[in-house]
């Protein structure tokens, strides 16, 4: 081996992780963009279903889960799922996630990551704050005593989008933790093995405390997911059920009011 070819081999070995990350990272960015679109659709569907079902959490959660399912599991390509038609396969795949549990991305089995305390979606009903009068006089013309505007269901949803691409999931999580003010990373740079990483934690934390704590916990466990926050608003089509609005949050694994 000549000196030049040896140097080329060394340079290739040093830059290969970075080149690999460019390819895998681009794919992961595309999947995150897709996940955000699905999350926005999921928030709309959850709000729509909630407006038609008295603001009840369970149907809202199921509507959101069905909407984001393609970002979690490619159910049409899973030969282990029961069902001969796409609709039957979708129903079978939904059965795995209907309780809002996430157990990692591995295909059949779903046992490599995640626990029963890790949810795929969090739902918070920012509005309305209904009163007994709102229920009794729901169909009465507006304006009326105590209310001038119609009841609107405003939903904020956080979709914990799985990062499913190897290497890119770890790098994205560590960089996100630094940029979002959670944790610095200054050990060996996996993209340039001859250098130390300089991913310093930002001074200000941009996430809500509860979301930040959950993201830190999942990263620490090696469960790489990214919180995508979206919202949607729609007029209530059915009178609110007061028992459903005792707390604004819809209970989920690891996310209790």
C-alpha cells in the first residue's frame, strides 16, 4: 500500500461516520416531517371527535392514535398481522396501541424499548371550562346569561414521535437535549471520532417542565423519541360532560392529571 492510498484509507475511515449520518439523518428528518403532518391531523381528528362526543377523552385518544399510527408502525407491510384487507390490518395494528402504550420499534414483539408508563400521545383540553349552566342551556341562542361565545374545544396534543433510524436517533436526541436546554454532551463526537463533541446545553429551556422532564427520562433510558406539539380548535357540537372536564388533561400512561 502506498503512502497516498494509506492516507486516503485513514481519511475515509475518519469521515465515514459523518457521511453515514448525512444519509441516515436526511431520512430521519423526512420521517419527522411526516410525523408532524400526521400529528397535526391527529390533533384535528381528536378535536373533531371530542366535539361530537361531549369532550370525552377515550374516543379523542383513539382518534389521535389512529391518525399517527403510520408514523409508528408500517402495518401494511407486517405479515404477522391478522387480516386480508388494509382495513383489517389497520384494526389489528391499532389493537397494539389502543391503550396508548409504546414498547419501541422492533416489528413483531415490540419488546426492545419502552414500558407501560410511556405514552405515544398526550392530550390537554385547554378549553372549554364548562359550567352546569353550559350543559343545561347548550342549545339556547347566544348571547345568553353568562356566555356570549359558543363553547369551543381547544386541544393541545404532544405526539412522542419515535426516532426509528439507527445512529440518527442517538445523534438527534443528544443534539436536541442540548439545544432545548436539557443536557450537554461533550464526550467523543460519534460523527468525527478524532474530536470531542461540543454540544453545550442552552441557557434557556424552551420546553414545558413536564415535557422536558419526560424527554430527559426517555433519552436516559435510550428510548429515542421527539415531542411534537400541535393544537386544534373546534366548536362543541354536543354539550360537555362535566365529569370529563374534572381535569384538562386526558390521562395517559405516565401522564396523569
